[in-house]
C-alpha cells in the first residue's frame, strides 16, 4: 500500500464507490459511513484496493444471547461486536442496547470509531458492539444477565489489549462494571482496562461521565471563536437528553449560552428565556423524561430541529437530519453530538444553505479521549485528578479542531471531509508502515 499525502481534488463524487458486498440500505448509517469514506478516499487519491481495505471490517461476531426472564420465560436476543480496524491499536468503541441494532448499524459505528480515534490521535482502532434489545422493557437483574451472557459469548474477541468497550446508547457505567466483572472472573483476576466508562470505585476515571459533552462544548467554542462569536450569549437547542445531551446542555448553560430547547424520544420543551438546567435535570431524574417539565412549553422533535437558534446539537440517534429536515434547519452551526445524525443528502442541503457542521467524529470524540485516559490510568494503576483530566481533554479537543479546521481552509473542504481525511489518512499510514502480512 502506498500513501498519498497530497490532495488530488476537492471535488467529491456524487455516487461513491462502496466496498465489495451488498450495498447498505440507502440513507442507513452504513450507507452514510461508506459515502463519507468514499469522499475522503477521493480527496486522498487512494486506489480501489486501499478503499476496500479501509471500508471492510477486520473482524465481526454475531452471537445469540438467551435470557431467563424474571417470570420464568426465555427470551432470545441478537448481539454483535465489530472490529472495523485495529492497525493503530486495540479496537475501541461503545456497547449499544437499542431495539433497532443490527450488524450494519454496528459496522457503521465501528468505522466511525476508527476515524474518530485517528482524528484525536489515540493509539486505537475502531470497534462497536450492540444488542437488539429495548432496555426499558427489562429489569435490572435481567439486564445484568443479558450483559454477562453477551460478554461471555464475545470473550474471545475482547480484552485490554485487543478490544475495549465503553457505554453507548442504552448502556451505562453499571453495564461496564458487569462486563468488567464477567471478563475478570473468567480470567481469574481483576482487569479494569477491559472496559472504560466504569464506576470510579472499580477503576473508572474522573470526568468520563461528562467527557463527551464537555468535548462538544470545547469544539463549539472553537468553531464559534473562528467566526468571532463568543459562547456567552448564543442560543442552543439540544436534541436527545441522555448521557450526552443532558450534560452538554448543562455545560453550555454553565458557560453562559442560553439553552432554549431540549428533547428526548417522548417529546421536547422550549423556553426562549433559557431552561433552568438544575430544575430540569431534577425533573428528568424523577420522571425519566423532559416531558411535563413546568418551566417550558411543549415542542416536537421536528420543531426543535427547525428552531431559529445559533447552535443545534443533535445528540440522540442517527439520520435525523435528512434532505427534508436539513432544509428546515435555521441554526448557523450544527454540532453533532450523536453518531451519524446527518445523512449524506442532509449534509449537502446544510452545506448549500451555509450551515457549518462540526462532524460527529470530531465533535463527540471527548468521550473516547477520556476513555483513553481511563485505560492509561488503569494500565498504570495510577489515577489522575479531575483538573488534570479536564485540562488534557480541552487541549486534545481544541488542537484536533485546529488541525481539522486548518486542513478544511487549506484544501477548501467541509469540516467533515477534512476530519475524515485526517482520520482515514492516519489509519492508512499505519497500514502502509506495517505492511501486508504475509
Ligand atoms: N455516551 C457517550 O459517551 C457517547 C460518545 C460518543 C457518541 N455518543 C452518541 O451520542 C448519542 C446519544 O448517546 P447517549 O450515550 O447520550 O445515549 P442515551 O441512551 O443516554 O440517550 C439517548 C437520548 O436520546 C433520546 N432519543 C432516542 N431516540 C430519539 C428520537 N428518535 N428523537 C429524539 N430523541 C431520542 C433518548 O430519549 C435519550 O434522551 C448516540 O448517537 C451515541 O452513539 C455517545
């Protein structure tokens, strides 16, 4: 494999060449991921063999996960783990519990993790896992059994030096503690570095719970700063009020922005004077949803995406900004907290309308950055202070933003294409230096 460091073209193809195999469903996360990779490959001038190598997951596993339910019935779930690339280090990526999880979604998420780790220059490849389950329908004891069975089924693939999990949609630090315990008991000793995003009491890192959100705010501040706009006083709308969206909204508000709208899967809220974050977080902790909060008016998710705000943060699920919804966006910046919230068509519409998109692979990389810090701390069994972690995170995020933005300006690329080019190029460079075995 040869490396091409010069950019051959800034014109991106309309119909990207995909890797071998059946084409993913149009508009699906995998179709979006393939299209983004094809754009980066076109800019880098790689040949079709290199393209296919970068597009194709290195290893995949599909497991059956049987569950003995609390009522004595048996249920069966499908679980997946995909290692997209491991050329720069162990696979790294979250574990998702959601009803719609399938192998193609996990492939897309694993591919994005590869580029993300390259963009923030972590010594990791990209991986992802998931189980097709709606966690809200099961008791804590049932979720523990599902997690432990899934972990034991994929044991040959994971490990602190091979593939390291973290929380994603529908999973949390308790899930990571169960994974870590199951893995450790089977190995015969405690191995905290097999997962990140675990509780502090079993080797978690300070700052991990809010890291993705803090990173989103750092890159937003950097993007606005380039336009001479301070964060203090801008208006923000956040779709998704889970681990990423709720902390992002709270951090935006703490830094002086006015968070005028938030939503979750049940509905949304709007208050143009700014939502009271302390009271809203307490309401969500008590009821499980933003809906019914008395300090705001109700709003639908579609209305939230079309609000006249400075910054829109989609932090829920994939594909919410397609050609139709993107056309209604009035925000000047879209900062992608979720993975893959904008389809390829949606991206074209936003670009045409002059909206600056800070892409997921850069904007939400704060989580994997502090996961890396957690892994380093666990490997050294030496833990850092909260301030040390916050400072190192801010430095990584702002310097990654600076690299992406400088390339975008130099080569007349969107921030997404520039980020992808950096992530893809670092991965391809590792391939080239290591060579092909045998
Ligand atoms: N947790 C992390 O550290 C992390 C890191 C990087 C990226 N991400 C990505 O961020 C996104 C959110 O992850 P999370 O960890 O916050 O998940 P979560 O499960 O904690 O929260 C998801 C939120 O989205 C809402 N939601 C679900 N479907 C929705 C819909 N159709 N419309 C509106 N809201 C909807 C849920 O109600 C919930 O509020 C995902 O795309 C995930 O891959 C998460």
